[in-house]
């Protein structure tokens, strides 16, 4: 196991193995036990050689020094005295806490010392630091968080789920373009786009949604890509691959869906003895609805793989996010999304 005490010394070497960076310091309930459990879960989840960088405060680092097995790769421990908390103002924090684990992780990503960065920390600070540090992709001036949710058919990519509280129609169109590129990178050849709204009629919703509707119609004219407005109750029937929304609405939608999933699973467990042959059904529901199966949210729009997990994410969810980030890197996600965005670049929309 390699122990690295600071970011500067870590930058002196670069392994040829895929390299993940994981920052749990800004999460809700971090302890040495949680950190160790997460490392063990990552070790179990990923079955190929890889290097791993974990950020730690001095009081936690001693508990990690005995962990010496990362699938024939190297474990780097980067010590930091500063942590951006959930209560910190994002912009103030990234200015004043330049030595924090989050800022260090984004810097390592920029300098290609790691291939992907996973964080459970402050969403606003993560989005802001990534945008200020990493280049933006062509035609994109506002990054967005995208996550997959299960449906009766293929998973739907919801964008944005929390990076941007307020969005212009131009931003929402860019989100659609990134969502299409993301789904194409996953192997869906002709993704279908829907605009989340309070009704399916063209004139429904706020003025920015009505304008977005017109812009998307124009952008995808002559194709079956944009199907118009879609209501929340229709999403889980499937058939829509990209759901476009602002970050406020998207975050409420995501957390409501997660809450309903948890309620259904808890209710099934409590009433399991009353249901004959219920265990196979419970196992299937848990596999389809568990947040660990659809882990984290990818920050689209920046030139780097940045994955945001919930602050209270379980070790299983974090390890699944790490595996997903590694998969994106190994399948050349950034190259694919750059190519797709280049082929659909529309200067008047990116202004």
C-alpha cells in the first residue's frame, strides 16, 4: 500500500492503472468505521486492477493504514486539514478552503492524476469548483447533474437533478443535448427526450418551459427525438430516455421517487410474512428500486468524470458509484460525449 501525505507529493507519480479518487469528508455521517466499510465495499464491487485515492483528515488516517488490498493496485491516502461542510456557502468555501479534500480532488482530476472523482460533499461547492477548475465541453456553458432512474422499460436519464436552481431555455436545451449524448454513450442509438411539465399540452407551464419546448422542437425538427412535455406520473412507464428539467424541480422529483421506493420496500418487508412466496418478489423489487443500483449523479458539461453521491450514501451506494465511474472511464465516455456534442453543436443555443 502506498501512503501519500499531501496532494503535492502525490502528483509526482502517475500509475498506468485506472485511478479513482473518493472524497467522503463532506458527507453527513463520516467515521473511521464508515470509511473502512466503504473501502471494503469498493474492493468487493470492482474486480479489475485499479488505483484508489482516498482523502482523510489526520484523526482518520491512522485507521486506514492497515488497509492494504486494492486489487493489485495502490491505495493513496491524501491528508487534508480542511473540509467543506454541507453548511458552508459554496462560493465562499471554495475561495477560503483551497486545501480542502474537494478542491484537491478536482485539481488532481484536472492534472490527470486521477481518472474520476467521487464525492459525497456539498453539491454547490462541487459544481462550482468543477466549473472553475475544469474546461467546459464545446457548446455548454452550464454544467448539470444527470442520474439514471429505473422505469418499466429502459432507465431514464434525468437532467438536471440539483446543480442549477434556475435555468434559461438555452440551458435546458443544452441539458437535452448532454442527456442525448450521455444515453448514446450508453448504447442507446436514438434517445427520446421529454420535457418535465405540469401537462402535456404545448402551452403548459412557465414561460421558460414554453420557450424551451419551441427550441427543442426546432433543434430536433424532422426527427422523433423530442416527444414534447411529459408529466411526472408518466415517467416510470418508460419510453423516454432523457427527462429535461431545472435542478430544483429535478431534485424534488428525484428525492420523491427515492422516498416512494423506500416506502414501498419498507412496507413489503413489514408485511412479508403475510405474503406467500414474498422473498423472490422482495429481492426483485430491491434490485430494481435500490439507489445502489442507480448510484450517484454525473456532473455533465465539464471535461472530467465527476460523480456526486448523497451525503448520507451507504458504503454500497458509494462503491456502486465508484464502479460506475470506472466504467465511464474505461468506455471512453468523455470522448464519446465530446464527439456527440460536436456533431450537434448549435452556436445560437450556446450563447
